[in-house]
C-alpha cells in the first residue's frame, strides 16, 4: 500500500484567547507553508493538523482567559493525545504546574515551575533581545541549526524550571543557564519568539511542519 500523501498546506489552529502577537504568528506560519488560522473557541481546532499556543503578558491573565474560553481543557487533551503542538513564550510557561508570577497555577501538563530571573544586577530583566540556544546532537527539528551559535529573539522576565530534565529541548545562558525550549512526543515549545527571529525562527517553524 502506498504511503499517504503529505498535505501540501497543513492546517494550524493558532489559539486566540486574547493574548499574544497573533498577526506576526499567523504571518510566520503561513510564510513557511502552513494554512494557519485563528481559533477563538475550542471547537475551531477540531479540523486542525496542529495547534499553536502563542502568548505574551502575564501568566495569571493568560490562565484566566484559557479557563474562561475552555481552551485549558482542550490543550491538555490535545497534548495528552500526542497531537502536534507548538507553544511560544507564554505558551511554553503555561504548560507547567505553577508560576511565581501572580502565584498562579498553570496547565500542569509538565511538572515544574516558572520562576523570575534571579541574576546579577548588571543584567537587565526582562531578558530582551537576541541570544543563542544550545541543544544536543539528537535534538529534533534542529536540521540546519548550529548549537550555541544561531540567535533567537527573547522577551521575558520569567523562565521555566522543569522537574524532568529529559524534556529540555533548548538551553540558553542569561546570568544563569535556563531551559529555553521543551519537547515531549509531538509537543514542542520555545521561550523565544520564532516569528520574531527572522530566517532561523522561520526555519524552525518549517522544520515543525515537516513532522506533520
């Protein structure tokens, strides 16, 4: 039996819960060949090949909006079913159990916490601007990247501290070494913004589409 034909433009549901730079995220995914659309209610992701959770702002506000819209349950079910998922910035932090920001519970998909940077006063918080990421040779979706060299764009005051180090996908140094990306099954999430990271960020999006 021949292998099933790969979709030319996979449908990506970008969750719209009232937070995040949605226009830039949509543009980035569509630029690399996705058919990305905004999903403003849980039923809108039913026909999607993958789900994207963007976000920027405060964790407590994000969790309130996810609960109000019912997306909290849908995201947990989606990731538990090992369906393709990509979280961005706050969309990474929300996957964990608890955040120091607002003393707030997250989705609890991964064990661990979100903590404010505790670093030397000579470094500014938020961590804003370009920084490199490191990864293992076997890390998925890293075709075409050079560990510790390629730069991505960050804007955040808090960082994740996973309980299980095996889910760490990327790491970055900013006063401390912190996890800047996680991966488990077909769930991927980054602290940096690929859609703001020019060609390398778009390449990461394109590599994700190849796994659908």
